[in-house]
C-alpha cells in the first residue's frame, strides 16, 4: 500500500468501543439501567467528575495512529442522532438499540471538541450518519489518494475498492481474532505482519477479503443486507432467505435483478419450476426462498418491499456536499500539544497515552 494515505476514522464506533471496553464490572453485569446508574461514579473520571474512560481509549488510539501509521490526511466522522433521513423511511430503524448512557453521551460531545482543537476535521450532522460522510469522502477523494476506513461497522465494507485503493481497517473484538485473520490470508504468502503496519486489533479488508468473508463483492453489501437484514440497525430484510442471499447475489448481482428473474419466471408454472430447480441444482440452494421472497401482506413488511427498503437503509450515501479540499484534511494541522493540554485538564497521565518518550 502507498505511504500516502487518507484515514477516515468512524469516531462513533471507536468511542463506543472504548467506552464499553473499560467499564467497571458492577456496570457490565448490572441487570437494570437503574442498577448501572448507581455505579456511574466508578467509571474513570477527572477530578471535576467529567467521565473519561472512552476518551482515554480514543486518544490513546489517535496518538498511536499518528505516530505509527502516519497518515498524510485524516478525518473523523460521527453520528449525531439516530433520527436521520433513514428514520423517515423506516420508523423502526435502529429501534432495538437501548438508550445511550449519559456518561457516553457526555464523552461524545467532549471528544469532538478535543479532536477539533487538536487540528482534526470532524464531520457530523442531524441529517446524516457517520458512514454517509465516510462514503461521501471516499467518492470525493479516491481519485487523489489511497483511503483507509477505520471502523467496526461492516456497512463500511461496501466502500472497499481495489481499483481505487480503498480499504477497510476492521477493528476486531480481540487481538486473537485479528491474528487469526492475518494467518488465514497473509502468512501463507510469507508476509511479515510487522511490515503491514496495522493498529492493534485491526485487520485490513481488501475486495478479495470482503468476498471471502462475506460471500459477496463490496458493492453488493447493501444488497446482502437487503435480503439478510441487519439486527444491529433493525433492518428487517426478508425473513427465511438468509443463507440463500449470497448465492442468489453471485448469480444475479443485485436485489432488483433477483426480482426481475422471479417476475419473468412467474409468467407460467413451467418457467417458475425451472427457476427453482436452477436455484437448487446449479446454485446449491437446498430450500427454495421463492415463497418468502414473494410474500405479500398488508400487516407486515415482507417480500420485495422489505428487500428494497432494507437495501436502501443499508446503502451509504456518497453524495453529501463537502466543500473542502484534500489539503483541508492534512495531518500537518495536528497539534499534539493540544492533546497534552486536554490530558492535564482531564487528569489523565501523559505516559498512559504517549508511552515512554525517552
């Protein structure tokens, strides 16, 4: 990979990960929200009571990123609210998620201020999600530089593109998982892990990796979620078709083309039987998804309507107007001393973030 790179950090997923990674046991194992709130005082905090456990992890990651991976350009994208345009399309979007705890909300507000003061560009709004800004940055600048997306969110995989050198640094829950992926894809070729220069717990996804891990090409990720759904975002998908989705998409390419083939076959019973036989014998789909995919109901979202809506919900926007040039994201604007100033304000030891600097 070229040393000249633009790293786009999914600030929302990174900060949330840092928050939950170092919560006190009393909160981790509490059964009710009221019980959790009783132990908020045990969360890492400054002398004035400002919560800092997520900020601690986030700043440690940022400092390490700037020191070791040395991006030429960098941006941070955040979610500001769940009530974006997707909720207007589907009221239950992200409806299964619990209320964001107050200590985390406070740290979202503060980390954005800290990053801006340190010279970083931070993008967020009431209308769009973090990944919409990431998608729009990719489409705006991928002709000018290689791009890396740092996230835990698999939605970002739809942006991976080998032709334009857009890759995803997917943060794993444990280092062991990242190591396993490395062994699976790189050790066979004799690639030294140190030469790849990845952050901790990160594995780099290329288009080939996406296909091996997800069963579809990057540009089909939204189609895959259109059929399979996504429980984390409460995207419904088409119930009863999950395992057949990658196989159908490999053959037809998109959700729309799958339904076009179904409509053509429904012209007569013989064609419909031939289609289902083809799915079974040629595509290896043991149980026909036809009934589930063509189900219609006035009471529930299902069939084609569910698939098309789910695909729309899962598709990142890539056309948000961003009136900035690539130079505006230059890492030369990074002011390390500002980070150090914030550490003093928040009673965080510099050595815990910057390490030994002898």
